[in-house]
C-alpha cells in the first residue's frame, strides 16, 4: 500500500481555496502511484476557527457541494480529509472523513478536544463518542485526530478493533524551543507515534500541517512507522510537501510472528479491571473523571 | 531547580527558520510584500531587521533611522552597520523638530514623559512610512521587555507583527550572534537612548541575564514566587519582578470594551487576525 501524506498549509475559513488545493494534491498523489492520500486535521477549513466554526460546518452528506468533488476524486484514489461536521441537531465536530469509490466510508469525530493552554477546542466543538476501526479495500484502518492519540486508550481501542494501519491527523502548533533541532512538541509526537507502532506491532502514520495562523506555526513533520517501530518515511519540518510512504503489509505477518503482543493481549482482564476501577469508591471514579453511573 | 541550573539556550537555526517563515507568511497573507523596521542601533531591531530582510528580500525592507538631537551618534552608526550588512533600503528622518514642538510644555526633569513623546513620534513616522513604502511595521519588542512592561504603550510597542516577542533578551543575543549581528552592537549596554546615559539595566535595577532566569522559571516553567526564592533568587527581587509583571498587564492587552450587547469585540466575537487568509 502506497500512502501519500499531504503536508499542507490551509486558508483559515477559506473552504473553496482549500478544496482546490486538495484536488491538486490528490492528482499529484495519484500520479505518484498512491493508494490513499491523507490530509491533516481540519484540512478543508483551517485550524483556529473560533467563531468561524459554525460558519464552515457541513453535514457529512454525499450531496454536499464541498464533498462532491472529493467523492468524485475518490473513485480513483482513497482519501482522508479533515472538516467541521455538523449533525442534524447542529452540534459541531472536529471530524475526518474517509472517502473511497465515491462513498463516505467512515467518519471519525475527534473525541478528545484539548481545552487548556493555547487550545480552546472544547469551547467550539462537541466531542465524538466513538473510536472504531473500519474496513477498506486497503485493509482495516483506524483514524485518530491529534489530541486523541495524546491519550493511550484510543490507539489501544483501535488496535483491539483490528486496525492494522493507524492514521493520525494533526494540526500541532509548534512550541518548546530549546537547544534541540526539533521543537518539544515535535519530539513528543514522534516519540509516541513510534511507541504506538512498536507496542501494537502496527503501521502508524501521523500527517501534520504547516503554515501559520497568527503567531502559531504548525511544524509539519509527517511521519510513518512500520510494525517493528522502524521509520518508513518522514516529511520536512515547517514546509509543505507530499510525502510518500510504502507500507509493506507483509510486515504485519513478520512482526507478529516475532512479537505476538496482539495474540497475548488480555482484553478480558482489561475489561474486568476497568469495571472494578470504575466502580470502586471513591478514588477510581475521581481519577477517571466520570460521574457514577445511576 | 537551582538558579545555577537554569538554561535559556536555544537552537538558533530552528528559531531563525520559524521566525523568517512567520514574517513571510504574516506579511504576505495581509496582502503586503514589504516591511518597515525602525532601526535604533540596538540588538533587538538589528535582529528584527536581519530576519525581515532574509524573509522578504532586502529590497523589500525599509529601515528607518529616527535620531533625536540628544541621541548618541553611535546609535546612528550602528544602525548603519546593519543597513550595510543586509542591503535593505534606508531612510533617516530626524525627529528633533517634531519632538521639540511637543516637549515645550514638558519640564526637563520629567524624563519618562519626554521619552514617551519620542517613542510615540517614532511610531507615527513608522506608520506614515509604512503607508508610503507599502510595507507592514515589524515589531522589535522582546519577551523580557514585554513581560516587564519596559516599553512605551503605542510607542515602541506598536507594530503589525512581532517576530521576536517570545525570545528573552538573553535568547535574542544568541540569535543575534548566529545571524552575524556586529559584535559592537551585541556587546554594548542595552539602552532606549531616550536621554543621555540611559541604560536598560541601570533603569530597571537588575541585569537581563538575572531577570531572564527568573522570568523563565515564573512564566515558562510556571514556578511559584516561593519556588524562585528557594531556587536562590532574592525575595525582594522576586517581589519586584512579580509586581512589575502584574502592573504592566495593561500594555499587553487591547483596551477592554464595556460589554452591553450579546456579542462584543474581544469577548465573544472571536476571529484570528488571519481570518479568511
């Protein structure tokens, strides 16, 4: 499987301009022989939308004029794009749509909305309620959006649900300048991305965006690791690029023959212990931040 | 953490790449290709000018020297070094006449008032030249002076974008060295040069090196003032800096608007400046 990671800059709130850039890169990815082209988080809208959130939101509807040209393009190559989704009740989600063969195959709604420090997503978005893998012609995949993979449980859930390729879509503002050649935010993301590939003996790719929104600079650095946790491909920092990564899916066979972590995973134990922790009074509940179930 | 263990060292190549990209992005998406920088002869504006020249090309940058009668002639020469080094366009517009007309009413001993007039006249000229040259005004204020409020509001603090505002003075010095800012500029005592013999460190009462370490602990590392005293900073110094930061918050924010309607600029009318670009 040939993955194209479209590390792009976007126009803030400029959906039409972003769509045109998507279509151009889709052509390039296809020319480069890619099977799937992935764009970063909120690739069709820009990231720091604030009050633009509601203005650029749309339903995940095949008739939508924004999605239609993308669905047409998806007859030739699979696509994963980021957008603001609204549901019928007018809740807005930070979503990603997997498009293939002219169909919307899967929509992931970002579950963990960072609302601290420089982030304010919880103010504008509703959180998603599902983390699920899904089948494609390229195998069973899973999608997470940025903060989703800062938590360990969504990648773990995707692993159990059968995702052999995990695609992370990010819009990560660069921060933490010290003496290192990479920003602290870049180091952290690359470290955990590689760790997930190693721990889950699965492919993991993170597609980042570049460009600035006011003073925030997105660092790019798209990267893909194989099921041994080894680097497959990486994009530049801070500059746009279409980065190709060849994922040899036979590696899953070899990696899991060597290291049968998936085979040995004790999901029954996890479920039991989670149940115990969730029901234990009072510390467990407080730690999970969940109200007791009635 | 002990005071002696605090490091503010930065990767200057990475800073340079990010800041030149920032300048190019934020100037061009605002519909401009050119920029105007006030060049004082000091290190902050030298760094800003060099970054801007690198980002936009020297032919697209106008460096303005705006001396007052009492300004040190060295300042003018040092600014000249940067102009020569970068090849940017240059204009020298003395502010003496304009300032003197305003200073007539201000007693000589009220130095801060007089200094503010100079800073604001320079701002007015920068923005006028911005219109003539067709370039955005690039800010030169560093993180140390922004946090301490050691600036003139609507004076030297005024700009369209500020590439160096998240670098402490000591970090900016590292970047200056990497960019090749002449040694004579890097090694002289920092001064606003608003009156004879004025130096930043003399006026503030402490060195940049020391206060940057304290600010780094308080701001970047979120330590409490008590932690900072335990780390080895003097209590009185910590108190002074903490209070200075608090007292000058007004210089760091837009003027608050009294809320009356359901949607008010600054509270619940929220768009980035880059809206639509």
